């Protein structure tokens, strides 16, 4: 991370000026500063990002720019405006897998799991089919069901996430073990826990 900050400070002024109007760049910069514990710098970049011109709630921007701005809003925990942007993107691009998964994630982060499940169920079949190979999306859905104590559904999506994750992701496996344990399936949970401590 420190190298990334050094690179930022060594860029020519005209390049910095251009990048400071790019939501994706500002999002990354905020994340870097937060990772380094430089919260004052992260807050400064957050304010810069939130002051970017965004006329007509972004409806006139291309979809990719709307998504970049929505991701920036998610990074700075402005979840309500991010929700609106993701919904707006889906009106013009209903097959956008990223917008669907991000909308579901935002609803889950806001504690609106009923809405997240409803959004998940409204996904077009083609988007749903593609998402079946995305361990991040599958883990998100499993987490939503887990938070609702709907163990069998959580198990289904987390098992799928484990099976498609390449390379294996221990955090997903441990989450699945927790779901097994919550259902009293100790014989399935134990090997995962055992592997984690070996």
C-alpha cells in the first residue's frame, strides 16, 4: 500500500488533477488510505469524491460511470444513494450482473435482508445462471440466508461457493462449517475446523 501512495505523490500534477475526477481512482485511494490507517487522508479524499459533479443523479452518465460512482458511494458507506444508482443502472441494463450483486450487497449491509432476498429472486435467469460461478456472490447469498437462520438455503449457496472457489478460500469453508454446526451436522463441520487449525 505504501508503494501505491508513493506512486500517487510522484505523479505529474496534470495526471493527478485528471484522476481526482475519476470515481474508481478515488475509491481505490480511499481504500489504500484506510488500509494504512491514514484516516484523515481517507476522509479528505471522501469529501473530494462526494463533491464530484453528478448532475441529474447520474442518469445522463454511461452505465459504467454510474457503477463506478455507486461503488465509490459503497466504499464511503453512503448506501442509500448507492442503492438508487444500482437500481437506476438495472432499469437501463437489466442483465448487468455486477449491478444485481452490488444492489443485493447494499441491501444486506443496510440490514434489509427481506429486500435482498426479493431482489435476488427478481434477477433474470441468465444473470442468476452466470452468478452460480461467482464465489463472492454465492457467499453473499449464503450469508443473507445464514443471518436469517435459514440454514439449508445458506448451506446450499455456501457449498456451491466452496465448490467453485479457485483457489480454495478458507473463510468461505469456515463459514460453511458454522452453518453445518448450527444445524448439528458436526460430522461435516469438524473436518473443516480441523483442517483450519492444521
